[in-house]
C-alpha cells in the first residue's frame, strides 16, 4: 500500500516538474550567452581587421606611386627597392603580424600587393586565431620621351690630375658620364624612350675599327658623303 502511494507521489511530482516553466528563461539565456558573446566579439575583431586594412591600403598606395617612379631605372628587384618605402608608411595596429609585400612592373603600370595576419581577441575562442587582410594598388606609369646630348671634352687638357680624386680629369669625366647614363636611361625601354648622344669636344674621335665606327654612326642617309673632310 505504501509502495503504491509512493509511486503515485513520484509520478505526480514528475508531472508537476514537466509543467513548471519558471526557470526556462534563465536556461535559455545561459545557453545563448556563449554564442552571443562570440557574435559581439566578432564585431570587435572585424573592426580591428578593418582598421588594419585601411592602414595597409594606404601604405600600398604610397608604395605603388614610389615604385612607378623607379620601375624602369632602378637596379635590383622592384620589391626590394620599394619595400623600405612601404615599411616606412605602414602603421601597424597592435596585435598584427609582419606584413608581406611585393611589387611587379609591366610595360605601362606597377602593381603592389601586401597582406598581414591580424590577431583575433574573441574569435580565437572559436578556433580563428587570426584574420588575413590584403590590399592591392595599381598605378599607371607616367613620363616623357627624353633625348639628351652630352658634349664631352676629350682634348689633351683633360690629362691633368684632379687633386681631390687623384685621377686624371678624363677618368673622372668617364665615371660621371657613366653614372649619368645609368641614371637617365632605363635598363629596358618601356612606353617612353630615353636616348643619349655623346659628342666629343674635339676635332675628331677614334672609335677603333671601321665596324665600330659604322655601328656608332648608324644608317647613312642617301646622298651623304662618307669621306672625311
């Protein structure tokens, strides 16, 4: 009799517990707290990534303008020559990694790209420790067609010794002219060309063999006399 009554009481208590909804809100809120915090945290991490992207894009734009000015005339790779300029302009925010950077050149444009891993403060809980942001900038090359003539003194007076360098004047002239040509004439001609003519400041110049003279002179226009004097 007692056992039957005990089972009946347990059954009634269990039914009352199933019908009791007074604690449902607390349970639901507790279960939703973690994903809700992740969603709010994702917004914070996204803003950090957006700020890093703005800084990265600004530095890439500046580097592209700089690289476009040296693309044809610089020695070494365009990435190595323009990366210091990128590094000087990139202001990384806290929690970011080291940015990667590269620059490429075509006949009429220069493209710079960069990327960086931004550390996440909240999304790391969900296994996303970093967010990668990247930026790209393309700049059209500008310039003009340039033709320069160098009149170089190669008379006997250039044999005197320069007391400052210890070299002959003609030796220093050759070095200066070489530096000028290397600076003005690009390694490869692009959309715009650069030409340099060297004119001896003398009554004549010895180019060596007749083959070298023909190569230096180029094609002779019809009717032009090729006999000296």
